[in-house]
């Protein structure tokens, strides 16, 4: 699945304004399909797929201080993905 993020920028009141948009509907539709397709474990059961997070959400979380690429943020990421607010990002049932 290809994820395109469109970036636009302009100058407003002497400041550069950057706006990023992404059509997340295909990602969320796929997440819903995966949620209903087993428990997320690989055939060998040594890995589990738990979420698919659109790039614009990753950037939003980074601005909020939660970096999914930083292992020190795993508890904050777990809280976000276990919350009902971000349930649409989950691809397997259960809590993290």
C-alpha cells in the first residue's frame, strides 16, 4: 500500500506555514480488515502485527512528544494504541 503525504507551504504574517495532508482511508480500511483476520501473529508465532500508523499521525505524535522510533517511548506508544481514541490504528485484537 502506497502512502502519499502532500506537503504545501506558504508565507503568512512573515512566517512559513507548512501543511501536510494524507488520505488515510485506505490505511484505516486495511487496518479494519487485518483486525478481523486472525490474531496478528506470524505463522511461526514469533512476531505479532499490532498497528499501522499513517505518517501524518506519526508526525502529530512526534509534535506531542511521542516518537515511535525511540525505544524509550514504548510506554507512551502503548498507551496511545490501547486508547479508544486510536483504536482504528490497531490491526490485532487485545491490549499491548
